């Protein structure tokens, strides 16, 4: 969860960095076959290929697909390992966690199913107290990470350079420029 959602940080406990254990686990499952990494673009898969080959000692084949085919295969859950960026539609954890990990979501491209995560996400959707909602989402996020179904790589950061006479310009937590209150001073 990117920091700033619900006006707070989202700390999570990730597994320790252990390349030797990862190498043994991946190599035993691949049995000498290359890891097929599906994508519809960007330079991230090339970087991942280099890191995986160097740190895990495996061969990685990046398969570039046209967006319509990629989206259809995601929707049909035919891609076992893929790179996907996600941008929230609105500044709320549901736009990430419920959309991507609730078992009933059409955007749950992983086919992930965890009844406890579903319960937490459903409870958060009904909760009116913001602090209690945030706690439910934080617990759901940690359970998702503990299930090792996703590898969060990075969050985009937006920077804004503004002349001193431009007033009221702000970025939303989603990185969107809000121009409603902008004005130019003297």
C-alpha cells in the first residue's frame, strides 16, 4: 500500500532477503527450464531478468505481449508470472487491496483466495471509523504479503517544480494535479 492512503503510512513486514534460500526454491521448481516472465511493456522486466539471473542463477525469458492480448490473458488468469503496474482509481486502500486480492474481484488476476483476507476487506468496506478501517486494511495487507502471492517492487514518486508566483497547486495522494485552487500571484 503506498504511503498517503487514508493520510497515513503503511508499514509491512516483508520476508528477510535470503538469495540462497530463494535460489534453492526457484531452481528446484524450474528443473532447468527458464522462468517465463510476461509483460506488456516498460523496462522493469528487463531489470528483473538481470536481477533474477544474477541473484537466483536462473535463466529468465521476458515475453512481451500486445496490451489487448495481455489483458485478456490476465483476465483469464493464464499468466503464471507477470509484471503489472496498478494505479488507484481513488485514494483508498480498497482501490489496491480489494481490487487486486479479494476473491470476488474481476481484477484479482492471480486467482488469489484467502477467506480471512476477504473477511478483513469486507469488514473494512463496512467500517465507518477511519482508524479501525486502516487497521483492517493493514492486517489484510500483511496477510497477503505473508501468503507470498505478490512481490511489490516500487511505488512511483511524483515531483512538482513550481514557480514562486504559482499558488495553491497540490498533488493528491494519487499524484494527480488538482487545479481547482491554483492562482498566479502578483
